[in-house]
C-alpha cells in the first residue's frame, strides 16, 4: 500500500552512510545533509496529480521521474498435504536527486559505482504449521549492476541475487528468486487477470492535499507454484500471489498516524483491496477507499463510505511493545450485495522489527464469514507514528 513512503527513507539512512561523502555539484556535503535533502526536497520530481496513461508491460518497469517506487509481492501457498506458507517480497527504489540533477560521487569522476538511486528489499516467510516467522532485508545502490529495474530484454527488478524476472516479453509469466540465511523461495507466477487500477484510472489519493497521491495498480491473482526452503528442508508449493506496484513523489497527508491495508483473495475468484489511513486525532482519512476485482477482471471502486473495518482482537509485540489489531470484522457494500467477512492472522507474530526505526506488522490472514479465502494485511503506525516521516 503506502509502505514505500517510510521504508524508502529507512533505506536512504543506511545506504547514504555507506556512500561516505558525496558531491552534488557544489562541494562535498555530509551524509546527514544528503538524507535531509532527499527526504524533504521534492523539487524536480514528477507529481501524481492527474489520471495516468498506462501501457503494459512498459509500466511494470521503473518510473525514475518520480522520487519513490516499489514492487510488492505476497502470496499464500500450500504443499500437497496442506502445509501453509505465506511470503512477502518487496523491492523499493528511492531517488537521491531528480533525473535533471543527478547526484555524483566526491570529485565528480565517472564511475560505475555512481548512483542516484537507492534500493531496498524486504523478504519474509510465515511457516504456519511450524509457528515460525522469518524476515530479512537488504540495501544497495543502483550502480555497478547491484540493484535496479529494467525492461530489456525483459521486465526485471533486482537487488543483488534477489529478483523478480519475466519469463517472456509480455511479462505475464514471472519468477521470484530469493534466499536468506534460513529460508528461501523460488516461485513461478502466471498472471490470470489484467492490471487492476486503483482510484481514478490508477491515480490513488491519500488525502485532499494537492499531490498527496500515487499511481497504483495491482495484479490481484497470480497463479503460483514452486518451492520454499526452511532450514534446509524444501517444500513444493502452489497457490496464489498478489502484486502491487506504486510510484509517486508525495503521498500521505501531514496528519497521518499510520495505516491498515488488506489485499484479499476470495475463493469465488474475486479480490478486494481495502485500506484505511488512521489520523493522529483518531479519525479516518476519507480520501482513500478500496477496490473490488470481479471474477472476470472488471473492477469497482469502493469509497471509504462503502466499507467499515472493526478490530476484534489485539496482539502485543514482545519485540517492540506495540499493540496491533489481530482480527477484524469488515462490512463491504459491493454494489450488488452487503458482504461481511472476518479476518484472522495465520500467525500472531508477523512483525518486521529491528529495521532501524520503522517496525510494522505484515502477514498472512484467513478470510471467513460471508466469503472464504486468504490474504495479506499490513499495519503501520503502531510501533512508531508515520507523521512527518517524509
């Protein structure tokens, strides 16, 4: 959802310090100054203000005119005997400077290490039967081939050997490869539905402030098969994945505390994206809504008034002390019916923590009630407020 706004800044903190001193054309400056400038100055970057003219597969790739971008994949997968796994794999891009004024290394010398883009990846796995949650993150600069996003010869987004790569030019078939210390995935995904455009033809507002929006589409049903490795043991799995791709320069409003986001895949071959931005005064931002994707791929926009989200349980993190929602009743007016569903985390502890100041909960959930299925939830602003993060 809006995860890139704060996580990209986290990447910036870590990677910029690895750059030592940098030069922007007017003398050397400290890493702290680079961070502050990149976080606050959006001059020279494109803004999400009008509906976007989409073209696929070209728009699967990078959009360097915008400051921040991410490619996000989650999935619920099972073995033949029903052992359940959830996974999250996300690559973030953050620009240090707009394309018209690239950042250069000290001295300005040409170098393959020179980079004006920072990349970060988050990789997590939920082993439901084993009661274990694994997560790891990586950071790199977009230089010397270490990380990047490309369309030639095919769509590919990577950070070192973690990558998503298309298996044919139209990029309707893709492969995820990621291995960490104790866990890994090698999965092939087949696109079953066309891109679902959020908001107004992909222009997704986050408040009524000018430019407080992003360009946002999802591939809500990706048939998935492959293998998962946990502590050296390999499992053959299949199921469904979800892809989000979002890019922008400004997003959350100034008074946003955090957000609750849900990507839900129903067993009747429909999908729901639902979310709420929680404000510092306890209210809900009315500008952001949701999306219903029908079985045939057609979509229906859901305004904030079309659905309600009620917390039914909480969980207290032993890592951060944050108190997160841990169950929800959601009522949705789909236009054709009043759908009421219940969401339950498949594991209580699916918190990505210890990431240098931004801790959040992102995990697999089960759907019951008026519909069945599985999905993913993302919860931020419970361990640390998102206010003023960018």
